[in-house]
């Protein structure tokens, strides 16, 4: 992982920071078995209040 960028804040700075820290400590992610499975961008959507 080379970069983490927040597109939209949750409105809670503490929550935003915790999510970013969790993403950063997950690096390095395991490499896929086939290079064509590798994507340069991974978007994560976190919606804690949605069911």
C-alpha cells in the first residue's frame, strides 16, 4: 500500500482516524496468485449505521 485517501469524512474525526489506522496496519496485504488480479485502487465503504 502506498497511499490512503479519505474521500468523505464520517463526521467523526476519531472514527475517521481509527479506520485509516486499521487500513495502514493491514499493509502489506498478501500478493494475489496471478498478477492480473492485482488492482491499483481499492475503495472501501464503511457504513456502521446501515443495516
